[in-house]
């Protein structure tokens, strides 16, 4: 994938994740029901949203780091062995930092 397309795809993913994070944070700040049964359901939902929020923040950090590597011209090289990462692996995980051999 050419660098311009890759940067566009990463920026799209960056926007998607930021939007998701903002929506979850907005949900955390809204009021809760007065009904006890409803509060129990909301608490369960909050636990799930908290995990989704955490995972989205981690993924956003990885996407941001991939964009930095792209700008520096070091994108696509393994951070451990410095060999090129297989393009199929980069297509599946565009923010990966290791080749398949080093990942194992």
C-alpha cells in the first residue's frame, strides 16, 4: 500500500477511534437512572464500556505511533530485527511494530 493511502487509512482509523473514545466518555458523564434495577444494568454496561474505552485508547496510541514512524520513514521495519515486515501483516495490523518471527 503506498504511503499516501496508508497515511489516509491510519488517519481514518485515528478519527474513528477518537470518535469512539469521545462517545464513551460522554456516556460516562451523563446521569443515571433512579431505578435500582436500571442502575444495575447501567453498571454492567459501564464495565463493558470501560473495557472498550481502554482498548480504544491503546489502539489509538498504536495508530499515532505508526503515523509517526511513517513520517520518519521507518514504517514497515521490525523494531526488533530491523527487517521489513511482511506487507500482508501490515495490511492486517497496520500499526504492528514487529515481523511475524519476532512477534512469536
